[in-house]
C-alpha cells in the first residue's frame, strides 16, 4: 500500500446512514453492502487515481468513487 485512505467524518456518517437504511429491509445485505463500499474505498490506497476528483473541492488529493446509485 502506497497511500493511506482516510474517510472524512461526513463520509463515515453517510456510510452509517446508508447501512442503517438498508438494514430496515435486510440486515445481512446492509452489512455486506457496507463492507463492499469500504473495500472499494480502500482500493484508493493502491490506485490513488482510481476515483474522480471531488468537484466541490478541486483538490487532486480528495477523491471519490461512485459505486452505484
């Protein structure tokens, strides 16, 4: 791993809210999807250009990966 990936507090809150929302219908799928999102994010450590630059920040060090709607 070449880089360290850090989730912002807002990203952590969003992740928690997403998992909580899905868990109302399917707790198992919620956990699996949360793990899927985190594992995709961790890929940035090895492939830092993988995500796109977040338009709101216009900083090449701040990136995001859009997984699905």
